[in-house]
C-alpha cells in the first residue's frame, strides 16, 4: 500500500517535471539552447510556418462532412484555444558600435576570400536588429532605426553595418558526433529519368493582338520589379530587407542579403542582366560563417538562400553559364547547414546555433518541430547533390523522407498526412518512463532481496537482474526504428523511435502554415529525381487522398461559386468521432491548387487537376471578395452542408454570425412585454383619468341639475384589478419577416394609436431608438458587418493583413500553364492591379494592414518573397509558355526553379 502511494507521488512529480521540460523545449526548440544561447536574439519564426492566430472552435453538426456526420453524436470535444505562438519581440540586442566595415575593405576582402574578416572600425549608426519576421502579420514592432539622414548621405547608407567584426565568432567545420558511415550514405537514385506525363498545355500560336496585350502586362510587372529592386539596392544593399516606406532596412534572416539572393533568378528571368551582374558582386561578399543571429533558421535559410543560389546557378546556364560564384556560395552555405543533421537519428536541428562553442556539444533533433520545417529541405539539398555529385547532401534529406515514409506506413491518426507538430527527437519518452519504472522496481527488489538475505532467508534470483541489464533488454526491443543510436555519453538515455506526434494536446491536421511545403515537395521531389524514387509518388498519392477525404470543403458563399478550400482538423486520436473542423481560408494554403494541378498531371490523376482548379478558383474568389481586391491572411467561412447542392442561406449565415441570436430574441421579446405591461398600466390609469374627466364633464354639463341628479362615484374601477386583467400581447414582430425590429415597433406604435379621446403621451414614444431596447438579431448582424467590414460570406477575419504573399498567384500560374485557359491570365491581372494599387511605395512595395477597407495602411515591410516569388509568378503568367517550362523545370517553395534531369544521372 505504502509503496503504491509513494509510486503515485513519484509519477505525479515526474509528470510535472516532464511537463516543465516540455515547456522549456517548446520555448527553446532545441533542448540544448537554453544553456548556450548568449545573445538575446529571438528566432524569426519560419515564414511558411507562421501559424495563424488560433480560433476558439465551434462547429455546427451540420457543417461536418458526411464522413464524420455518420459518426457524430459522441459529443465533440471543445478544445481550448491553442496557445498563441506569437514570437517574442525582443529588446534590441546589444550591437557593438564598431562593427561597420568600410566598402573599401569589403571590396578588398573580396579579392581574398580566405581572409574575409578584416575590418576597420568606423563610426556607425546604432543599428537596430530586427528579427521579428512574424510581426509582419501585425503592426510594425517599435524598434530603433538608423537615422534616415545617415543613410541618404552616401546613397548606400550604412551598407555594411551588420558585417561582422574580426573578433566575432565564426563557424568552423566541426567534428561530427554521429557521422553516417561511408558505406551507409544513401546515394542519389541513378538511371534514366522516367517518361513523365506532360505538365504544360500544348499552347497554340497566339494572335498578334493577344501577344501585344500580354507583353504590355509583362512590361508592367517588370517595371514593378525594377522599382523594388532599385529601392532595395539604394537603401538596403547587402541587407536582408528594404523597409519600403521609411527607406531603411532590416535583417531578420541572418543579415546575408536575403532579398538580394532571393531575387537573383527573377532578375535573370526578367532579363535584368545588368542588375544581375551587379548583385553577383554583392553575393561574393556574403560571409555565411558568421551572423549577428545566434541561430540560423534552417528552413528559411534553405529555401531562400540555398534555393536562391542554386536556382540562379541553374537559370543562368549552370556550369556553362560562367557564374561559378553562385555554386561556390551554395556549397559554402550547405556545408554549414550540414551540421544540423549531426544528431543521433540524423533528423535536423531546425534553429542552428552555429557558434563553435555550442556546436561542439552533441544534440538531438527538436521534440517540437513543425512538419513544414522538417520536410522542406529535400529539393535544395537534392539539387545540390546532383550538381556537385555529392551523395552526402542527398543522404541528409533522404533520411527525413524515409522517416516520413516509415511514419505514413506505420499510420498517423489521419491516415496519409502528418500532424502539424511533431517530435523529431527520436526518443520514446513513454518507453523511457517504462524503463525507469522497471529500473526503479528492480532496484527496490534488489534492496528487498538484500534485506531478505540479511535475514538469512532468500532465493537470490531477484538480485541477478541488475537495473543496467533491465535497461539494455528493453532498449534493444525499441531501438530498431532508426539505425543511429545515441552513443554519445554526453546525451541522456534514449529509447529510439521514428517521428511521432507530440505527447500532449490534440493533433492538428491541415495544409496551411507549418505544414504546407512538406506536402508540396513530395511530387516536386519526385520530378527532380526523374521519377526514380517511387517513395515520393506514394507519399503524394496518400496525401492527396487524405486531403480529399478529410480536409477539402466547399464554402457557402453568396454567389454560390463552386470553389474549394482546405480546412484544418483537430483530433485527440479518433477523428471519426472527435474531429474539430475549422473551415479556414488562409493565404498560405493557396499553394494547394498548384500542387493538385501538378500532381494530377504527373501522376495522371485527372480528378486532382479538377480539384486544383477549384482550389485555385477559391483563392481568386477570396481576392475578389474584399473591398481592396486582396485576400486576407486568415479567415473563416461556412462550409456547405452538401457540396453538390449548395445554396446561399442567409438565415444560416446570420445565425453563424450571431450564435446567441435566440437569447437576443428572447431578451427583445421580454423587453417588449415589459414595455407593453407598462404601457397598458399607464393606459389603465389614463382610462380612469378619462372617465373621471368624462364624469366631470357630465357633472359640468348637468351643472344645473347638480342638485337633482347625483352621480354615484363609488363604482370607480380599481386600477390594480384592471391591470391584472390586461391580456398579454406578444410582440408581433416575430411572426413577420426577416427585418424584424422595425415592424415590431411599428406595430406597437400603431396599436398605441388606438387610444382615443385623451391625448396619449406614449404616442410619440420611439421604441426603436429607446436606449434600453436590446438589439435585435437583424440589427446585430447589420452592425457587426458594418463595423468589422466583414466581406460577404465570411464568418470571421482573424488577420486582415496582406504581406505580399505569392501563393494565390502561384496557383493561378500553374493553372494557366496546365490548362492553357487564358481566363487565368485575366484573373491574375485583376490581382496584380489590386496588389500594386495598395502596396506600391516610391521605392518598393509594402505589406498592408487591412485588406477589408479601401485604404489600407502600409506596414513598411517588404519580404524577400515579393521579388523572389510574387513578381516572378506574375511575370511568368505573361511570359511565353516556354519560359520556365514546367516540363523542364521544377520550382521550390520559394519559386526558385531547378532544372529537371533529362539524361542519365546519378553521383
Ligand atoms: C513508444 O513506447 C511505447 C511503450 O513501449 C510503445 O507502445 C510505442 O509504440 C512506442 N512508440 C513508438 C513510436 O515507437
Ligand atoms: C527479517 O524478517 C522478519 C520476518 O521474517 C521481519 O520482521 C524483519 O523486518 C526482517 N528484517 C529486515 C532487516 O528486513
Ligand atoms: C437555412 O438555414 C436554416 C438554419 O440553419 C434552416 O433552418 C433552413 O432550413 C435553411 N433553409 C434552407 C432553404 O435550406
């Protein structure tokens, strides 16, 4: 008994400690960092993985897809709102005032890349170091900026202000703790690429008039790029981003000139060759071995920088193009990033503390990772492996794919897709606890047996099984999931396992931020490998089926458009019974149309191409739905009850906007009742008064007869008795049509007009504007829509901003290239006009705060994907179809085109 109780306490405290550790690991992403982080620099959350703000979930049964409806009734769990994952905005980290390198020196540095860190101390403006990328969704964080005057004095401003000092730490190639044995390196598949079905439509020759219009549009897109680029070069050259309103800059991506690297291939494709060559001189100056940031955001760095360099190399002619600096820089960066895979299970660390002191410590992959960050490194490292013929780059990402593949086969809660947050550490904490428990028990048994022995009576079997043996026996059973074992004594015990969901909370499944590009990469990676690795096709087919079965929904919208969006599902393990479905609309998810289109083509699934069209059309609809003509970042719609037969139902929509509508109606009814009673009471009193007056009149009229004809006044009605007899009159408004409030008060007024003779004081009473009158359902709706600028059909708009994102035009472009339907060019043009109208500044384009109004405010932010992706997709929509032909190229999630293999390949 006693022992059992003690055991309970033990478990209880263990649970608390594990929970606290979990919180720490959540905050620090890698368990290592808490100890080692030195500078108070926060990590920028990944762009694609910025989770939209959470929403308290309420679903009507009727909204569930049929699949789930069949099994409902079991009571849907209402999850508490997810914790805000808003990144912390830190104070300005200490920045030394001496870390500016003169242009002259950095040019010299260029000539001798071996000694890049000579620096001259110069006065420099106190630089703000702004990492908060996710703040883009909100307002501008209040940070100090270098004075504008400083910048304008020399045109290029404090150009090299964030360059490192010679004393700054630099990354050095580390000794690997968990190297992959040479003979176990997974090689690139070799062979002749498969014959892959054609992606692009066979375009006819266009009419001269069409060509003229198309090229005119293309020129306008190029002009937009030119203005943004010139602004960046003038005010932010060498920095990550231009601040397009204040004409300054910021460095959220390690300060390695993110916009510049991200834009290279766009410049080339648009024929801005001079700008391209100029940018290359800046590329040569980038030093990836050091940064003001203590951590490298691995996903962002891979898709923007590594992807940008590789694609620029590919589009500019590869080996024959004569721009070897691009490949050199890509390799330099990749070598640094390879350090993130040095974990026992070879799953990557996602925020890489590159500082040599930290790097020397062994680490595990994070216990909390987003699917997108883990799975979206594949294309960049694979393409680099192909170009350099180095299998190690492919090995690094192939192991991640294998882990996803193994997990898909092992089974996830929603079969085929993965939960948004996953444990990549490779350690099974459940098994770990079991082991510890076994160990403790065996220790106790040993103590007992020793005691027993002391007493002289013992069979000594018990003590033979030492705790150490127990551990070994158990871990052997669990350790086959992945080959690499936790051999480093500096790491705590680990019972191996594959990827798993987090141990706590509901699992979330969706296609939006934090998940998107992992799914996007399955078919694209298959293409990049010439179809020679069948795992990617299988992964994609399963994903496609799961999305169609669980996530896609047709929204109920006023014009009955036949469109699709992808929802998000929360489940605690039994989605058939406990699914919480959020009918969301997010800009990030708009890539999905393109993915279904592309996958549908290359795997010959025509139905998926149709799904792709409806998804793409959904985002086009979302653009057209707002006052500004631009889609909001994150919102919710209502799902159709039946996707095949769906009509706009105002009543249902209004109820959704005003869930407490019935209470509202009751209150209003009760209010009218009270008013009625009050009025009736007053009326009674009036009646009495009237009668008295009449009586007085009579008395006056028969004044002469006063003496002879007496009136008996004793029968005057008792007012209280009269009141109780008044019949309750229910307000009539309820029986009438939608527009209830007015009619109700009208009818009340008209009834009060029937009081004759004596002037009724209530006649002029304005019930509708009576401040005590509760608001009616209809008026509540009107007020809510007017105040929040809610576009038709929307239930909520959680984030009204637009941060120059590309996903919608991306899918429109895929649709155009796949179907050849020029309608997509028209749709795209409307989007382009709306976007440029609201975002253009003198020197670039800015994120805006509210797409629901006609005049949004500019947020002074221009993410590098504006030039890397958004403008590129617009430009390609109006290019000849053989520019970045999808049958020759495959684009990464940052719109960087990689060359698809055409001949036998392999390293
Ligand atoms: C973790 O360990 C538990 C208990 O031994 C086991 O049931 C479970 O399957 C393991 N999980 C994985 C993903 O291997
Ligand atoms: C020895 O055994 C007796 C009963 O057999 C028990 O009461 C006593 O507590 C034991 N002694 C020890 C030291 O465990
Ligand atoms: C409209 O919605 C309301 C509330 O959900 C429902 O009672 C009504 O039947 C619907 N009307 C039609 C025509 O479906």
